[in-house]
C-alpha cells in the first residue's frame, strides 16, 4: 500500500518515527487505546446487527449493545483529544528549557515555569491512564455478554483487550518518566492514584 492509501494513520506513524520529541510514547498509548475502542465498536456493531436480525432477539440485548457503543464512541473522542494534549504539553515543557538563566531572577523564573510545565506533562499521561482504565472496564462489560449469547467477533474483542492493556502499561511508563521533575508529595500522590486504578482493573489488566 502506498502512502496516499494509508491516510491519517500513516501520517501519525511517520510523525512518530521522526527524530523529534513529539508525538511520543504518551500519544502512542492514546492512539493504541483508540484502536481498542474502534475494535470494540466493530464488535458491538456486528453483534447489534445480528441481534436485530434474529426473530427471537430481545429488545434489551440490542439496547445494551447500543448503550455500550455510545460509551465506546465517547471514549474514542476522549482519547483523540488526549493524544493531542500530550503533544501540546510536552512541546510546552521543551520550550521552558530554552528560557534564559543568566541571572538569579531568570533562574528562579525558569525553575518555576519548568515545574509548572512538568506538572502538566504528568497530568496528561495520568488522564490518558484514566481513559484507558475506562476503556478496559467497557471492554470487560462487553466481554461479559458472551454468556448471553449475543456477542460476535469475540477474537477481535480479545485483541482490543490486549491493546488496551499494553496501552495502560505504556502510559504508566510515560507518567513515571515525569517523576524526577516533580516534588516528592506529587509523586507519592500519583503512585497512590495509579495503584487505585490498577486495583479497579484487576484481572482485566493482566488479561485474565
């Protein structure tokens, strides 16, 4: 396939490959989680179509599938926005490194601006982690529909779970990479919040 046939995804892959700081790991994690929501929407769409065609289908099953589809669509929009934010905040941080530091006042100002930019660089990856957490929880609820016999394309849902799990683990690394720039209390707070996210996910994160 040539470049023109690959569309925006080819463009993102090439921008990711460029020797520039952004887009980077955080944006890649958001993009991978976005693909997980896309697979979820595909599975839900196929399952909904099959349910609507069944004479013995219950309206409740179609209603459940439709509601899950809306949640997946909302998560997709959220992840798209966070992907862009990740690039914006890191570009902003990189600009702080170019601030003058010849005088004591300039050094103090630069340090304060840099700290604020670093806090943003940690905030966005954590927001990405929360969005991926919500994605995994939705995927888990879709997975439970197997027992009701309404789910189709289950292997694709399995791929979505693997992608989202990998994205979560990657976003953890992106978040922790910012810790050296933060004050110890802020780092401790993030570690605690991260542990809470992991507990919420349980087996979903390990793929069990």
